[in-house]
């Protein structure tokens, strides 16, 4: 199961740099996670200041 980024995202980009498989990219107004690439490691969630990445 992949992580998803909620609407709480403030587009700071902290999660993108932390993703070891490059599954996170800047979307329209917030960052998004490619579910096919996400390995469910949770690294993005640990660095997010607003807890936007959550398990799907």
C-alpha cells in the first residue's frame, strides 16, 4: 500500500528530497506520490512539517 499526500500539503518540498525511489513530484498546488513507485517506507512522513503524507 502506497502513501498519499493529503490536502494539508504546503508544497514545501521536504518530502520530495527524502524519497529514496523518486516517487514524489510537484503536482498542481501540492506534491503527489506515484503509487506504482512508492515502497511504503514512510520517509516522506517523517520529514513533513504538517503530516501530509499518510498511508493509503
